[in-house]
C-alpha cells in the first residue's frame, strides 16, 4: 500500500495549476472515433498512484463496464510531482480526481474553471492517530496535546479550530512527515494521515485510536471527480457514461469485496493483496452511507460544500475571494446517471 500525501497545500497547488494552464491553454479535446461503433477514448487523471480509493474504477475496467458504455478508458495515475489540473484543463484528460474537495475549491478560487461531478468518499480520510496513554477521542481532547501534522495539511488544524471556536494559539502543533515514528517515539501525542493507509498505521499498534477530521467538526468529501465547465457543457454524455460505469464498478465491489481487491491488485501490482483485503471494509464504509442509500453512490450535498467553503474562507484560504457555491459543482452528471448509480448503504449498516 502506498503512503498517500495530503496534496492540498494552497500555494503549491495554485502555482502548479497556473503554470499548467499557461502551458496547455484551454479547451477540451475528447477523442471521438469516426466509427460510431468504436469506443471513445477517455483519460482520467488521478492525483495519486492507483490505490484502494480507485478499486471501483478498476473493477469497471476489468468487468467491461466502460466498454459496455462505449468508452475506452485510460487511467493516468499521479504522484508526488504530478499535477492533476493541467491535463484536464488542456483536454489531455477528459476528467480528473482530487483527493479532497478543498483542492477543487482552491482551484476555482484561483480562476480554474473546474466543477465537482461526483464524490467517491463520503468524508475525507484524513485522521489523527493517538495512543491510549494520551488519547484524542473528541474535539475536547485537542487542548493540551501535541498534534503532529504535515505542513501541506496545516490548514486543517486552523479549520478545525475555527469550526469549534478554539483560539489557534491554544493548540500545540508540530510539523512532521508522513511516517508515524514521531508518535511511536512520543514526540507528539497524535499524528495526522490518511486512515486508509492501514499498512503505515499498523506500526503504531492495535491499540491505536483513529479520529477522522469529520469527527472533529470539519466536513469534506474525498476522491472527487471533476471536469471543466466546458466539458460539462459540451461533453456531458461522455462524462455521464464514465460516472455511470464507475458507479457500477463500485456497486460490484460492494457486493464482491474480496474479488474486487484481487482484480485491483492483479491490475496494479503496486497494491499489496494482504493489506488491501484488510482495508476493503474500511474503503466501503468510506464510500457508502445513508446518503448513498438514498441518492446513490457518488452523491454529495451542496449544503455541505457551502459549509466547507465558508470554513476555509474564515481561515483566509482565498486571498482573491472565495468561490461561489454554484461555481464549484454541477448536479447534471449525477442526474444523468441516477439509474446507474447503486443505492447502497455501508456494509452491515
């Protein structure tokens, strides 16, 4: 399992986005074949390596759901030095996926014309891990603890403090990297990271306590599918075919979790079979809840998006002005795929 970084530092993100937009220009260029029976080539740009957060997408390829929809889909994985926005804005990729909604808000605030299409995870997987000797179980425990957090995720602490009316000066924050050694050595009492990085977290011990930022009052969606305004306006059918087929992949994964993991690991050997089998239940709990049981996989609540934008605006994440709610999302693709997106709750719920 790959250690996933929190790539939502606003300054570095905007710098990469602006440079990429300047280099690529604008315009969406889906490859539509002359033969109507041939599949249309669609590239999706991810902002990290293929991992458990994309298992449903991988299954959609392996089970032929994209092909049935008339699409030839190519995954373009990201990584530490890979920019997500430029290929989507240039049209080299038809759509992309951000780790969390905060990235898209930052892009939109900087003038990049992108919108949320669907959200794979019901909450951001960023969590704080602690030990029973100095536990972080709720927002009431924040004061008095040393909180280790990566510099790129530092704004999350500011947002949590603002949401809970805690003066930021009352919290002790320590810059750390992505390994858990500072927590193990006792240099910090809690350390941040993605809860789905179960292999990395295992070194802390089975008695560890994981607390999602959503449990600290900070809402978010993750694995956010997005496209440009122009693509939504002119290529909605293709985007809907992609989201509809991906939704079927996630539905199959929900019904066949172990088989889905085996398909994903066979396709992407960088994933570890044993660890992915241990993680798949968590991935499905992150992907399905009471809202997806009602509205289908991939759904999101605009009211939650507005709350998120307002919190980040409160901590001055948008020096050029906050994005408007109607600019950051479209419900068009979800409406077009309503019949294809499975209405499922979390397993066992």
